[in-house]
C-alpha cells in the first residue's frame, strides 16, 4: 500500500508540472515540443530509458566525461524505488538502451549485465531515498564545475543564465574531497537537496536533480557547468562583474530556470542526437 501511494505521488510530481511557459506559442498549429502522455508503465519506462541514454550522450557531446566517473539516474515509473543508470566503465558516448542497468537503493543490480559505479551510487541512492520527489539526478567530474567547486562558493547571478540558479542551488562542504564509497557519506549530503535543483560539492564537482525528468536534470547540469566556466572567465578578467539584482534574478529564475524550461532546453539536444547517434536505441 505504502509503495502504491508513494508511486502515485511520484507520478503526479514527475508527470507534467507544467506544459506552459512564456515560450509556448500563442498561435495554434505550430510545431512545438510537448511532454507526452503514457498509457502504460512500459511505454513510460521505454521513454525514460531513451532519454537517459540521450542524457549520457549529451554529456559526451559536452566533454563532461572523466574516465569512469559520472552517473545519471532516473527512477523506474512503476517501481520508483529502483533506478535506471549508466553502466560502470562505459564511455558516455557508448551508453545505449541495451547496456543500461537497473539498481535498488542498496546498489544491487536487478536488471542488466554491467556493474554499477559504487561511489556514484552511494550518493545517488542516498539523495533519492531521502527525497522521494526527486526522480532524476546527474553527476560528473566536469572541468569547470570541479574547478569552481574547489572555491567552495555559490554561483553569482552575473548573467540571466546564471540567474536560473539564483537561490536554487547549494554549496555542500560535508565530505569535501573524500570519495563517497561508504553509505553514510551519501546520507550526509542527501538533505541538502530540499527545494533546490543543484549542488556544488566542494572539492568534488556538480550535482543536479529534477522532480520532473532526466532531461531537466541533464540540461541543468550542462547549464551549471557553463555558468561555472563563465563566472571563472569573468573573475579572471580582474574586473568586478555587475550583478543581476536579487528581484530580477528571482524573476528570471521563475521564467527561465524551471524544471519545464530545463526539459524544453533538452529537446534540441535530443533531436540532434536522434539524427547523429541512432545506435543509442540499440
Ligand atoms: Zn564524483
């Protein structure tokens, strides 16, 4: 019973928080992405797996790989206590439907042939378990995000893009720089994700989460990495940047920093991948 209630709550929060935005065309009949409806869990599972693979391929496109580091997770729609994730030691550019793995909270692989990235899953499982509303999560040891994380500082609202993260991310100093292989290491960071979509883990790197979709979590990771790069470029100029005022930053965050907008930003990336990398569906 408990599982069913939890699952229904997840479906409500993960399905369609909003198909509306300032970008939605007022003119009828134009081509514009829409979030699909699903009649069965099997359809929704297939959709989530395809988008998880695309998110991994997008991470490859954006040079977010570092050896075997980096993990992306999306809950199964029917069994939300289980997560689909990328296989251990497979390059993001080679992730495909057939090599995805399904794992439980303890890191046990319940479907798929590949091993699981233990260090990554400790963090992801702890965050998912402590936050039933979070459906997807991304983490990678990206160049700029990891460098910025060494500063132990939050992102400043120096651009409209950075304002998408204004008061919507945290800096986590717990377990800074210590690889998270013990389960309690994950637990000590899991509570930081209440009401935010991203975290900068000091001396480690970036993490993004979504209550909406793997597409949103993946896009906000790509965006956060870019914002870290931009802030460091601006600071390297030696000229003090002008900040977006807090009221304007909040306004921008509401309009261009939502889960739906993250999902929408991912659509052109997805379409590009469908054309360039049809092997992702194998
Ligand atoms: Zn890591």
